[in-house]
C-alpha cells in the first residue's frame, strides 16, 4: 500500500504495483470510445496500456519518465520515452490518443492536445480529477488535491472548453460518485448503514464526483 500524504506523481508510483493502479471504470470508458489502435500518452507504469491490449486493442505507449517506461516494458507494453513536446509519430498514425490523468500535470495542456490531434485519426479520450465541486465547509478534500505536481484544476466547463478549443467539439461528463462513501464516513454512526443503502438503491442521488471523462473527435 502506498503511503498517505502529499505526493509528486513523477516519482510517487515507482514502487507501486502497476496493475493495482488501474481503475477498471476508466478502462471501460476508454474501451467504449477508443478505436482499434491506441496511443497511451503519459502511460505511467503501463497498467492501462496492458488492460486495453487485453481487450484486443493495438496499444503503443509514451511517457516522459524513463523509470516508468521501464516498468511498463516489464509488463510487455510497447512503451518508449519521449520529450513531452512532439509526439514521435507521423500524422494520423493511430485511431485514438488516450490521456489518463495526464492533462492536470501540464502547464500548457493545449500544446499536448494539439499534438494528440495531429497523430489521431478519430480523436482523443481523456480523464482528469474533477474540481467542479468542493466539500466546503466540511473538513473533507478529494485525495487528488494532495498531488503537488498538479498544474491544472479542471471543472466540467473548463475541460470541455479546452478540448473543444483544439478539436472543435467535445463531450465531458462527471464520473465516480463519492457521496455514498462520504455519507458513510461523516453521518452519525447509527445512520451510516442507512446512508450507504440509500445511495446503493438509487434513492439518494450523487452530487459529488471525483473524475471527469472527456472525449473529442479528430
């Protein structure tokens, strides 16, 4: 288990299990919207590349971290290091560029999206932490706010505007509701099972979501 507290994702996951970091809901999202050939841009340890390859995709992977690339190769992923600027592929080389939890780390995410647009025939799928809501005044915070190397805090609107600015149109949705878990933590102890049950049954509706899922056509 990884330690709790402030983290820098450029080194945080070096000792992590690559497969333990994979959120299957994000794999399902990419699987639903990606074409056959996929570039996993900012692949990290390679867990998402492997997961999509296991679903029949042809996956290539790039990351700026040599250490992460080596870990990805250890999974059998076709991973390479690159400079974080120009993607070393020809125009229209892949169907889809996938960016899983990448854009929030960049000072100028639009520049990388322009490169993604250049190499993708069909478009991009992206995920980022969701900063649309806060839990104020409750003393609770999304865990992704602990990442010291985050440069962007995307909302539903700002991510949609960023993607549409490069691709012309985009669809962004909030995902991964946390209300049931939160209610189970902050409600009076005697009411916690009831609170969780209401969310599981769909009687109570989520208001807080931890991720944004975006897609845009090339």
